[in-house]
């Protein structure tokens, strides 16, 4: 889990101000990795396990760490359920480049699902909009995935509980997070099949967030997740033995507006 990313001294990520319990429940904050399954859609051979997979709670092996005046790069690895993960973190000036490669080490095809799950820090949620989603098909998970439509607005205001999955279609997935009229963060992925956009809302305890670990009462004001994601387990294409698949996220800060 990446717990801090600062651009010229300004923190871009939200983390809880008090330590969270180590009780095996999903924990909010920073940039955890959801892998090799999302939610509780378990792969073949798994009938029970932690919410959002095992990567967020297991130690990775450090393969290498290089640093220079311009960037730090960390190479990590992890194996679970016949799959190997190779996680590359490149942190430079105003840019965070994350690459997560999954390889099937087993002798049979394996399904998996994953998300890169940043918790961006907001100074104030009600002054926040997300752009770059116009024309995307989406599913509103608040309606139990019943609502399937096309987003037809230039902006998506974040003023209430939000839990939407925007599907890729053609081209790169882009998200522009704007706070109080000032462009703040840009996130894009060349290979994500979906973007999840999530804010817990004022009544987060009633909206399922309590199932995923505690949140401070005012967390809804300061959290926004935009998660590059693969398809869920039901729609995932199996990895053949020896085959690899990559999910990336490039996050940058822009003060030009």
C-alpha cells in the first residue's frame, strides 16, 4: 500500500488520522491493490477469503529499489493462487506511474480480477467534479447494477454517495478530478477495462462502507477513489498457462487551470 504521495509538499492521498485495527477487514486509505479478486467474487478453488483479495494485506518481495534526483523506482513481486504479480512503482516529480503485471504460473487457465485503488485527498467533496467520462457506458452499483446507461454530461459532480463503474469501450480511460474550479489530478490507463468512481457519502455506515472497515465520521468530505480496473471475475477472460496481463495507472498533478 502506498501511504503517501506528495507533490511539492502537498499530500495527494487520503489516509486515516488514527491507526486502523489489524483484524483482517478491508482498510481504507493510500493506494492499496485489489488482487487477485474484487469484492468477494472468488476465483475457482477459493470459497472464502478477505474482501478484495490478498495483495493489500500480504508482504511483497522487494526485487529492486533505485533512486535518483528525478525519480524513485520500486520493483515488487508476490505469488498467490498459482498467479505471480510483478508491481512496478515509479514516483517522479508530479507523476506516479504504477504497473501491475499478472502471470499465470499454473498448468491450467486461471481467472483473476484486480483494481488499483487510490484514495485521493479532497479539500472539500462538494466542490469536486470528475471529467473525462462523457459517452462512457456505466453501471450504478447503488442500484445493484440494475442501472445501465451512458453518461452524457461533461462533468460528474461528487455531491453525494457515489459508486459507479464506467466501462472502457474504445480508447484510453481518462479521469480528471477538479476541485473548486482548479484542475488537481489526472489519472489515465491504457489498459483498464473500467474505472470505478467512489465516495462513501454522508451516511457511509448505511451505504456498505462499514463492511469494509471503519471510516471517520467526516471521511466522506475528503475521499474520492477513481480506480483503474479489470473486468470482474464473472466477465474476466482466463489467463492461459504462462500468459501475462498488465494493468497500469498514471497519476499526475496539474495546476495549469
